[in-house]
């Protein structure tokens, strides 16, 4: 069981790390696009682009993750060659978390004081400079807090992916703890997940306080 749970923990970290990085990249791009095209204070207001992105993000966020995994099976198989295993699950994890990240970063950027933005404009800063050198810099603590929440959410998603053969701790809990009625495996798996979440939450709180 030690070997099985050790391998499951490694697979969970693999899924969480890569899907977090990919979802941050996609979510960041979406958030910037929303900020730029927003009708309320956007640098280049565009109702069509904003409404389209807003609708797509809302639709993806409304999907229960377990349903999203099944819905994306053809797409995942097309990209990865399979829809089973920890590597394949990175695709639905990324797609499921990206809208969440986009909203977090968008909200953090919108919290930046308008006076700071106006001051940057008065010094002749371009829109790109305002976004990347002023707004992002001011929003870093909130973004760090959001990233922490994202990681914890993805950990929960990765455990859920175990129900469809996604690998990781969720798969170990289902395969051994549930199907083989090994309660001790189920309990240990839950404890490991709790510890992992607590570690990431503590790290997130530490960096949030430091950066603030």
C-alpha cells in the first residue's frame, strides 16, 4: 500500500502542477482580454468580444467537473491519444480550471484603485505598461491568494478524476478503498489529501502576507 499510495501521490502532483501552469497561462490571457474589452473602464471596449468570452467562461464554469471529464473524452483522446491516466486528465483539469483562474485574475485587476491607473496615465504610460507594470503589480497579493485557491480546487478535481481512471490519489481511493472495501486505504488517502491541501494553503498565506 505504501508503494501504491506513493505512486498515487506522485501522479496527483503531476496532474496538479501541469494543469495549474496551463490553466494559469490560459486564464491570464482570458483575464487580460476581459479587462481590455470591458465596457466599464476597458482600454479597448468591445461588446462582442467581451460578451463572447464572458459567455464561454460562464458556460465552462457551470459544468460539474465529473460531467466535463466525460464530455471532453473525444477531445482529450484526440490530443493525448487516450483519455485514461494522469497525463490525459491534465486536459480536462486545465479546461475546467482556466475559467476559474480567469475570473480570479479579472477580479484582482478590477480591485486596483482607479487613482493609481489615472496617475500612470498622467505620466504617459501606455495601455500595456498600465496593465503589466501597474495593475498586475498592485494585484499580485490577490492573484497569489487566487492561485492558492485554484491549486486547492485542482487537487479536488484530480481526486474526482479518479472515478474515471484518471490516476492519482482519487483513483487509489476508489480502486482499493471502495471497490476492495479496504477502509484503511480510504482513510489514509483522505488524510494525505488533507495534508497536501493544508501545505498549499499555508504556503499561499505565507506568500500573500509577504507580498502584501
